[in-house]
């Protein structure tokens, strides 16, 4: 199941303001909680942004779709560029 367009737009609107150059730098430098346990930094970063935004029910309190983690992660990959890139603005977000 793909994420419905209105749900994706709401998720994107909630995530984008949190995806700052400063926050990206903190993650690149490993200056966040439990950084030593992270195996995939990009995955950790996009899911941390997701939870900072309130998770799906925080962003879409009336969501009726049963989105699986894979559906959410696919949407997050479309919203959040990999950390190896310089800044959200330069990444086209």
C-alpha cells in the first residue's frame, strides 16, 4: 500500500521544518543519544525526525490507513535526503 497523497503531504509538512542543517551536523558528528549503537545513520535520522514530529498519529491523528513501517519508511526516504548531502536546501527538499 502506498501512502495516500494527503497523508504524505501532511507527513512532509511536519518533517521538513525539523530537517535542519544544524540537526544534520549533530547526527553526522554522532552527538545524539545512543549514537554508538547506530548501524545505519540515515535510517536513524529519518526515524528520529518522524518521532520528533509526533509519529504518524501525532501528524495525522485521524489517519484511517494501516500503514506498516515499510510504507512509512518509503515516505520518509522521499522526504529526508541522505545525511551525506550538505544541507536540506541543497538537497532539493
